[in-house]
C-alpha cells in the first residue's frame, strides 16, 4: 500500500477514492477485504486520513506517511543500493531498556534496521556513515535510554569481518539475486506488458524492491565480498520500472479517481 501511495499520491496534493484503490489491488491479486482492512489499519495508525465527497470516501496522506514515503523515495532514487562514497565514519548507538519493555525494544530494533543499523553486540548497534536517529528516539520516547556516538575504526580493525558479524550478508545477497531472477525477464525487449498488467506489475516491483533495500544498510562496497549483487539488482529494478512506466500510467489514468486534498 505504501508503494502504491508513493507512486500515485505522494507530492500531488490529492486524495484517492477507496474504490479505486480496491480496483488497483484487485488487478494485483489482492482481495477487497484485505485492501479495506489495510486502509482501515493505516487510518487508525495515523498513516492515512479520510475525506468524504458526497457518498464517496477518499483517503489522503498525513504528515507521518508523507515523511515515510519521502524517505522511501530518497532510498530508491537518490541514495541507491551501492555505497561507493563512504568516508570511514560509523554511527554507534547503545541502548538499555527494562525487560518489561518488549514492544518498545521490538519497535526500536525494527526502526534501527530500517535506518541501516546492525547489532554489533546485544545493546550496541552500528551503521555506516552519519545516521540521524533523533526522530526515531523521540518518536519512541527513549531519549533517556539511548546514547549515540560517531566513531572510526582503529587501523588494525578488520572491517570486513566486523560487517560479517553485524549483518547477515549471505541472506542480503540472496535477496538481491532472487530479485534479479524474478524481474530480469521483464527487462528484456519484447516483454511489453498490457496497460491492465502494467500498474499491478509496477506495484509489485516497487514493493519487492523496497523489501530488499529496507534490510540493506548500504555498507561500504569496498568492504563487501567481490561480485556483490546490489548493482545488478538496482539496474534490473530501474530497467523494469522504465518499461512499466507507460502502461502503468495509462492504467492509472483509467482506474484511479482523485480529488484535491
């Protein structure tokens, strides 16, 4: 759903008719009840707001969902999947939470993973570069329980080994390779999708790409195993997205009804 909103709503100052959302997801193989339930949960969590026009219900972005989508947009189109410009700086984050705060601990770990952190030790997490976690800490109300530092490794430190300890590189590489295997056929000439399939395919493409890169901390490529598959996967994503753009735009024009927010 976030992929759909990022493609079709973000930056347009519009709300989209819920019936349109249901129809788009029907083409993608998602049932009406599942789509309605997702929309309801997102409204309840402050990720969407409802707007009525006569008897029709539309949904629009909130400040929170717009911030999430802008971050996803930056991760996809600006930052990229390959980090060739690392300056040697690490962000270290230490936390200590009471045992009873299991939900808080889960939420913190989830958001740290999205922000590019890996667990160096139990309560000590590390990420390449300068990572601003002030928003995460403030949102979770954990300022008194979290400490953040910038650091550089000592000259004798084996950075590659440390990376292998803090992140599951084999699983991440497998995700990239699986993505290439799944989507490379759509990048070939002659694989032109119909307008009906174009929008659903682009929705699946973007959602799957986000699922891959959200677990990638953009580790410095100089310290990754040779033949790291992120570059090939990113090229595949961009090639397929480009081929789907015209049919997806045509389908969106026909299927999606909006009103000004």
